């Protein structure tokens, strides 16, 4: 079994984590290593296992509790394993699958779990499986159902890559299908039919003319979006199609509830058949909460809005303020070129150490 040294430099620990294959659904080897390493930190940590998720926490009777959560899985390998390095010193760069999303964040949390036996907040560490696949398999959702008490706290920090800047809350996201109907006919006698694909011209025009909101919440700017992401239809090369579907994705600011966002999209496409495909609410930044304000101060007062959906929304639904904070450029996530500056891993570790101690 892989042995992890949690007291090592967190940048070196990141490299060790990257080199353990853990594509979604195949996290067992990494989960075993994480469990063994955390169990070795007794007696200051209580450790439990749930499937391929590993949880650890302090029980010091502190007045507040912080939850640090990171997923162990990665997207499929793409010629970017094992890890490699370039540069040197503070500019040394670690290349490899998961270096950004999000084994750098995991390494920071694991290192802190081992090296902070007396934090000023009680701390819960959650390392979970299947984040990169469909939501029904998400390990954090399973923990919420089976071990809900493990997710209770005053602030949640999800280690998603954020360029080392606190990204507060997150956008909500929904997807709808806009359907049109017509009548089939031979294209040689097209006037006898009604072309359902042509009927999509109107909803496409509405999208082209749509002006998305730019919303300020707690001094953070959230930019919304409403975009066509797919069109399907057609029967054969010589048939007027009688059905067509336009798929639309809406990213909405967290000042709107999921129900309000759905109602807005239905209003945009009023007069057309609209069916909801999926919907996940956003998360308000919650930076006015005491623990969140302390974290922002520890990070030098910098915070930004999260443009995208992450698991912070799960914590927000539990009534907790939640932020994303981790090393790495999120635009590199899921790419073959995934890499992280090793100095940034250490910088994020230092911020969280100041906050927790």
C-alpha cells in the first residue's frame, strides 16, 4: 500500500498524491493510503471510513468548527501520469493529472490535519470520492445522507483550485430542453410539412438578444449566462423534421433561488415547450459570518466570486457559509496540461495555518 508522509512539504505531498491513480470510481487505493496516514495521527484525530471517503476530526471542545473538504478522484488519465516537474525554487511547477483538480488542495488539508494538533477551531477533514461524475454518485452527498453529523460546522472550505484566492459562494446552474414540433414531409414537397428545426429560429433569436445580469453580492461580482449548448433534430436527409430540441444552460447568481431561476428561463422561452433537465442551486458568499471574515483576513483581505458550481452549494444548503480555496488555476482543470506552481501550494497552506492557529 502507498505510504503518505503527511508531515512532508505539502508540495511534495501533492506529487505523491498525483502519482496514485484515482479516476472516479477507482479511488480505493488512494482512500486506503489517506485512511492509514490519518489514522497514524492518533490520538488527536478521530478517523472513520465511508465507502471510498475518509473523514477525520478533532474533538477539542472549541467554540466553533471548520470543515475542510476535498475530493480524491480525478477525470480520466490523458497521458499526464506519472507527475513531472519543471523550473526550480519558488517557480518549480508540478505537472500531472489532478495536480490542480484537486490533489493540491487535498495535500494542504492532509498536511494541516497532521501538523495542527491544537487548532483554535475544531476541524473536520472530509476526503471524498466521485465528485467528477454524475451527482447521484457524489461521495459528499452520500456522507450527507449517511453521516450528516460529520458535515456540521460554522464554515466550510472546499479545496477546489482558485489560484490561491478565496472564491466565495458559487453560481447556480440549470439545463433545459426547448422543444418544437412540426409535421413530416418529403423535402421534394416541403410545403406539405412544417419544419421543427426552423421553428427554433425564434428561441435562438431570443438567446442572441438576451442580456445577462451582472450582480454584486457582498462586494463580489457574479456574472450570469444563458447559452445554447446543443441542438438535435432531423429524420433523414430527404425528410422535413417534425421535432427538434434546443438545449440551454443557465448560470445564475446566488441571489436567485433555484425556483426563481427556473421561472426566469421559462419566461425567456414563453410560448415554447420547456422541460427541466437538471438544476443545482447556488451558494451565497456568506462572508459576513465571523469565521468566514476571519479567513478572508488571514488571506490578506482578498476574495472573489466563484463563477461556476462547486460542492460549496451542498454546505450552503445545510445553512453554512462556504468558500472555495485551493492552489492551482481552475482553467487548467481537466486538461492534459494540468499543472500547479509548488510555491502556491505552500502559500495556501500558510494562509490556512494562520487561520486555524
